[in-house]
């Protein structure tokens, strides 16, 4: 079963690479070729890294805003929001199987 999963993952990865333009296939007279377009891979990888860096910066900026807002609320003496207590019904409680 584990080998089947690995084979399926490899097939899915190859299909994704073909759809992404990273790999192409050519059928010649007596042979077939598979070409890996390194420039496409590099361009897409650099773009993904750039977007990842922007995402991290945005998350850090939003986190800092939340911390600043919390510090401002504490410094101003405003009462903290009351936490909502949640009591699940018996049917919602999950029990650990033994």
C-alpha cells in the first residue's frame, strides 16, 4: 500500500510539472525525450520565495499591530473582553477510544 501511495504521488508531481510548464515530452522517430525547463523552474521558484517573504512580512506586521493594540488596551485600563465559556453537550464531547 505504501508503494502505491509513493507511485501515485510521483505521477501527480509529474502531471503538475507538465501543467506548470516545467517538463515537456517529445516523440522523435526512434526515441522519445523528456525536457526539464530549468529556467521555468527557477523563475517559478524565485516567484514563490518572493511571495512567501511578503506573506511572512505581512503576518509579522499584523502580529505587531495586535500586540500594540493589546498593550494600548492594558495601558489605558480598559476592561478586558470577557472570555466566552463553552460547555459542549454530551453528544459533542469526543472520548478517546480505549
